[in-house]
């Protein structure tokens, strides 16, 4: 049974609407960061999407000041900082050794910190139910590995 012309136009219009909606909600293209300002260093912070781990957002602090949030769906951002010594930490319910990263940065240097989750670190339960609490880590990553991993996550900006 042939489709009438009115139904064809309706299907065409619906397809255009769906296509336009998909374009409107697509992630914007990743912006390229500019050069590191003279005398400064750059700290890159990123997180991979790990559906089997915590899907909560966590605050990332540099020297005790919240500077951004590690997104559960993965993402990367950076902060330009004066050369010096820095402590990168994350908000975490669970407490473990090695959750923070110390960085000594020279002018023009870049450092990479990956935010990781280990839900099973702080858990309790019995035979029927279990509860897992977020435990996050800020881990230093070698530049070559970090750049390869960051190529697959969304860029959130920096400065």
C-alpha cells in the first residue's frame, strides 16, 4: 500500500526535527587552549567515564581551593598557576593513602592529574544489600599517557 504524499511530508518534517535537535544538543567542538602565560605552569585535570565506578561529580582543589569539578561522564580542564609547589586533592567520602598529588612546577611546565574512583574502598552490607561510598583519588599521570587518554574525553575549559 503506497504512502500518501501528506504522510511523506510528515515523515520528512519529523526527520528534519530530530536531526536539528541532535545538532542543537551535540557537544561543542573542543577549543584549543592557548599557550601557557609567561612565568606560569599548567595543571591538567581529567577523568575518564567509568560506568562501573562512581557516577558522582567530585570537587577538585588546588592548595585547598576548589578549582573545578571532575565530571562523572569524563572530562578535562586545566588551570594556569604561577610556578611553585601545589597539592591537588579531591572531595571524597572514603579516606585512603595516596589520594592527593604533590606537584613542583617550573615556569612553562605542564602536569597531568587523573581523577579516579574506587567505590569498593568504603562499603558495607550483608547478604541482601550493600552500600558503597565514593572514594576518589588524584593521581599524577605521565604526559604521553595523559594526552592519549584526554583525547577521548570532553574538554571543559581552563584558565
